[in-house]
C-alpha cells in the first residue's frame, strides 16, 4: 500500500501559520489591555509596557547624540517620553502604539537637540558621543544615510550643508526629506522617469556626504 502524506503536511504547515498569526494577535490584544489599564493609572501595566519597549528606547538612544548627555541621561529621557506617549496615545487611533511611541520618543530627542543647538560644542560633527564615536563616523554610506539623515544631524548643520548643494540636489533633498513627499510625485512634477528620480536622490545623498567629509559648509 502506498501512503501519501502530502496533504497532511500541507494541513500541518497551514495550521502552524495560523498558530503564529493567533500568537501575534494575542500579543496585540494584550498590549491594548495594558494600555487601557495604564491610562487609568495602573502603574504595573505602565511598567510592563516600559519593559516591553525598553529595547526600542535603547536603540534610539544609541543612534542620537546630544552634547553633555550620558547614555544613562539619554535612557532616562527616553523612558520619560515613553511614559508620556502612553498617556497621550489615542486608543482609537489607526496607528499602532509601537509606531506612535517610537515617533514620540524620537521627537522629544529632536526637541532636546534644538534646545542645545545654541551651545557651540554641541553642533560639531567631530564631537564624540558617550561611547567615544565621532559624529562624522556615525554617518554611514548609501541607504543607511536615509535612516539616519534626520536622526544623527543637527538642523543648523544640515541647513548650511544643503545650501552648498546644486539646485537639483537641494531640491530633491528638501522634497523627499524635509517635506516628506514621495519620489513618484517628484517624478511626475519634474516629468522624469521614477528610476531617474531615485538616481537623483541617491546622487544628492552622495554629494551631501562628500560635503560632510570635506567640511565644506563651515
């Protein structure tokens, strides 16, 4: 007798996928319950949310430099921001809490950076962070620049550097990063192919990086 286990294997595989989906939904529902409890003053629920998102806070702190702040200062600031985001989050929002919390913590650090921008030493990209890394060394190449474009640079520095770019490079940097518009709209407006828009954006980033390395905006 020939036994064919193909159908059973498929069923088991689908069943396993369903289990993972159920597990994800369970995690989401548990987070919603914790948020509801924390917003009415349950400190244990707030502590559990902080524990779950501690890794996120640590990662954000490692990617941002503020003059005069130790890593412990950064972590404390980030955790306070996280707690504030719990209180301000709308449970009926279409945006998931993890994304909202990350944005809130990061935005608070931007505020701290702007508050420090008048202090001379905080604006140097040759200053080092709490781990001894130079600011210029924290600007990676290629696509990683996109992820850290706003995160690792001061607004004043960026403004000066952008002014040194060519009109085309300056235009697409402002369009994509400052105004937050997408490249498809840019391509339509400029009557160019989408691939050309992508190339133009990458070239602008490359030229901006060269300015940082050459220290040409000072």
